[in-house]
C-alpha cells in the first residue's frame, strides 16, 4: 500500500495506489448517501490522481452493501429553506472533467443520484446481485445528476426513457445486457474483476488512452453542465409538491405511492 503524503483524502475516503491502478473508496454508512462534501472530496481526489503520473486508471468503489442510494432528499419539501440540488450538481460536473479512465464497482444498489454517480465512470463492473434504478419519478421528482444525458448515452434514449418513467429496478445481469454495466462478475468478485479490467487498460499507452478517452467523451461534461440547469429547475419546484412528499413517505413505508398530480 502506498501512502500519499501530498494529499489527504476527505472524510470517509481512502485512496491507494498499487502499480498503475488507484483505488478510491468512500464510506457513508449505512446507505452511502452523498452530499456536497462528498462530491467535492471525490473531485479533489480525482484531480490529484490526474496529476500523478504513476496513476493510469482509477477504480471507484464504496464500502458496505450499497454502492450509493443517492442524495438524501428527505429533508426537502414543504420548507423551502433547505439547500436544493443545483449547487451540488454543479460541483458534480467537475467529476466529468477528469482525465484518467474511471472504473466504478457497483456492489449492492445504485439508486437515483447513486446511479448518476456510477454513470460518471467510463465502465461499470457489477454482479447479478446488484440493483440499478433511476427512481426519481417514483419519488415524485425529475431526474438529476446529469442522468438526462448520461443514461441515454449508455443505454439509448428509448431504454433510458423507460427506466426513468417506471423507476424500475434491474439487476446487474440485465444492466450488462442493456449496456448500463460492462462486466458481470460473480457475487463477491466484483472488485477483483474491476482490478483485472484496470490492469488490462493500464497496459495500453497512457497518453494514448487519455487522448482517446478525451475524444470519445468530447462534449460530455459540457452537456451535463447544461442539462443540470434544467434538471435542478424542475426539481426545485417538484420537491415542494404533495406528490414528492407522498413519494418519500411511501418509500419509507415500503409501499406503492398514491400520487395525486398535485
């Protein structure tokens, strides 16, 4: 294990470099909800790794049984004084402007904004036990975290529309079939599979890999930046609706919501 003296990861983050592969892990138990602090800390860590010549590939993973259950919006709605998502999303855009290939390990669930975080990566490694869901509409709100751009980019517009409108959960095997994930590992072997993929990429010429990646992702960060304004504007009024309150209440009570369109 390598100790990074020039850089100290933020709260709940660990960073390790072995060979040419860096592993960045975050921990926000029990469900790894993200907030602005975590997003900014991830941005700082990835920016540091971009300046580290020895690092050629980055693996992002989470501690625990859930990759990320999204942002905790339970405090929003009916009381407009709470901080709304726009500022957080604007910080998240910087995740798309990094230079090194990023492999995301999805163990457990990637839900809502957690799916958005997983979609920052170039590749996703998972197992059939994982669950993916763009559940925003089921909560009574518009999708966020740039998912309006990133999800159609990997699964196509029609499939993205279906996943967003239904909020359905799909397992890792189906995620691989539709292109949402890239590698299907045996349960418990997701990290080893991600490491194997990272080492395979690291064997390619690093300058060529970064250059090719920049070409393939040309315009992505700018598109996410632009769409976030639309996403945040829609969320800002929808979190004040009765449907949003009902969606969150139903989620906590583990039942189907009864929306009224108000």
